[in-house]
C-alpha cells in the first residue's frame, strides 16, 4: 500500500547523505568566506527541489516568542529550559483523561522520520527531517468520545525559563487547535526530534505539533495539555489579530496576509523566491478535508 | 586639551570627515558580515532590517540637531545636519533598493501589489518618496533659491519621521517595543522644539550651564545673544526673564 503521508521517497535525502550534509555545509561555508560568487551561484535555485535545510539554520532561525521575538532569540535563550521530566495533561471528551508522563504517553508508538516542508506565514520556508509519532496513533490510544470534534493544545507556562513570557507580547500560554479530521490525518505528527536527534529546546522540545500543510504558527511547541473539545478552540494568533490569522491557516498562495503576499516564499538558503504551492504542496493528500469550504473566508 | 577642543574638535573641517566616516561604519559592517556569512539564515531580510533601522537612527539624529541647539546652545551642530540628513536618505535608499532589486528581484508585479496592498509598505514607500525632494534641495544653491520656502519644504522631515515609525510598527507582528522607543525619542525632540524659545534661552544663559571649556569671550557673546532674544520674545516671557535676572 502506498502511504500518502510525506514527500515521495524519491525526494527524500538518504540518511547517510544528510548526516554528511553538515560537513558539506561547513565546507561550502568556508568557501563562501573566501569567495562569495560561487556560493551564491550554488544557492540560486528558482524552481528548485526540496533539499534539506541545514541543521544550523533549522535550529537558529526560529519563531518561538516564549524565548524572544528575534529569530535568533530562541537558540540563545532556550539553553536553560528543562524538557524533562515532562507531563502532558489529557482532558475533555476522552476515555482516558489523566496526567501522563511524556515517556509513558508515547511508549510503544513507533517514532518515524518525516521530511516535511515548513512554510512560515512570513513567507519563508524550510525542509526539515522531523522525528515523531503520528498524532492519530496517540489519539487512538487515548480514545476520544464521539463528542470530541476538535483538539486543543497548550504550551507550557514557565516565565522563569522563558523570558518572552515575562513580557506581554502574546496572551500566554500559547494555544492552538485542530479539527478532529485534521488531527487524525496521516500527515499530522507530534515531533520529538529532528535530523535524527532529540528535539532541540528552541524547536519546541520535548513535544510539538507538525501540520505540514498549514502555516508554521499552527505547530504549537512544548505541549503540556491536550484537550478534546466539542467547540472550535481558540488559537493564540487568531485571538491577537483575527483579520491576519485564522483558525485553519492552510498554506494558500491565493489568500494574502495583510502584510505579506503569500504567492511566493523564500526557501531558507536560496536567493530567489519560489512560488508557494497550494496546501504547501500537500494538496493531493489534504484538499479533500476542505471540499465545499470557502478558503477565503476560512483562512 | 584646550587647544584640541577649541581648534580641532570644534573645527568642522576636522569633524566633518570624521562624521562622514562614522556614518559609513554601519554599511561597512553590513558588507563585512555579508561576505563573512554572518547575516544569519535569511541574509536579505537581515540586511533590509539593518539598513532600515540605521536610516531611522540617522533620521533621529538629524531631528535632534535643533533641540540640542536650543537646549544646550550647541549651535555648531547645525554644520552637520545636512550630512546627517543625506546619510539618512542614503541608508533608506539602500533599504529600498535591497527590497526592490534583491528581495523582490525587480518583480514589478509583486512590488506594485505590495506598495498598493500592504499598508506598512505603502507608508514606508511614501516616506521614501517624500525624502527625495529634501535630498535634492539640500544643496546651498537650492537653500538660497528657495529662501523661506526651503524651511517650509523641509518641515516634511516630520512627515517622513512619522511614516518611518508607522512603517516600522506595522511591519511587526506583535512586539512593537523597538519602534516605540524611536517614537518616544522623536516625540521628546518635538516637545523640546515646541517649548517657548525664551524659556530655553534663559536656561542656557544661566552661569555654569554653558560648556566648561567656553572662554570668557564666548560667554560674553552668549550673554549678548540672550539679551537679544529677551528683547525679541513676547512681553510676558520677557518680563519673567527680566524679573529673574
């Protein structure tokens, strides 16, 4: 059976190649110090493929306002954050509500690698080899009742370890949500690692959501609560600026953000912008979830 | 020391080239960081941010010249205002060109759409356009030719400052701390300008408030100028000043 869940096998960089990739990047970087032109030429890739974004960029260029609003803040400020021990509170319309130790919660669920495009609402993108579990397998284990129509996630609130939470930038803690059919879609995962390693703190350790056909801000980080609910949950950016950020937040080149055209994006490491794909290139797998919906209204 | 401060640091022939070089430092650092790969994961965005913020810093410095003269009597500063203004324009022009020629890569369709549809770009672009006549008429010839109209034209700098602050603020998703700091400084500078002139001149002429390196001759001159100003200010302020001396 063909599993429709990620970038086709042909597009995936073999592990041994990506493990060697940092070495390659270092060499390229060293070359760039001496001569700029060849390195820029190597980056010019207008309609390019989905080569992996270097580990260093994935882990130093982050939007994670709990650790500060500059892109480099999370990598600078997340060092003292403690992702273990970690508990996740499961509540709402679910057969097995409880506070779970994270390791117990995920025990026995296969950790898979998924290479996904990540498209930020700010019109930049990356390709990241995540490690994680399918959210569906966790939901199956928790057994929500038929009243559960949505799932709500909450980020940890630890102002002592998260300097961004000491300022009134967003209403803390961060919350996000998915419709149940989105949550159980085979593409949706809870990531616990990237590049074959444990998830770095600045990328949302120890547990974060990845929904590759949606803008990055749906990918809530450092999850401490999962609630199964009947009504559509709030999501933080929608609360802050409802005209800019919707609940669905599906990647859609036809629906512009008031501050950014969403028609194109810059893949990190490339010079030219490239066209943004409907549902971030996952339309074949997910478009059916939204048949009959006005995606202009439900942005 | 006295020799240095009186004949060197107060000599605009020495200070001007120094200031010129100083204003080029942010650009030099930017180029060095670009060549050294130190602009992070999105170098174009970083270069756009840096040039934009340096433009705003220099604009703030330009706007500070008159308030500093009024507050502290540093009238010599006026000799550097044109250079500060032109560097402001240069950094904003580079900021614009990075967006236009590198980030958007001359894609006019998207550039025009952005200018028309994204409010922060509309405002920023308007501010940039408004700076052009100011840069063009900055020469001595234009100052002479325009006379009083030159001052009125160059009052546009306040509109430019407002546009810059709005552009910066609206470009931020949630955290507006940095644009707020610039807005605060510029508001203070404006308030200083709006204070009654007589009040400030009197404050300046208090003994000990003028520069400690000022010679007796300079002090005499400053007293003379403050007498002039008393004569010319409104009767109420004049009476107040006279009553206190």
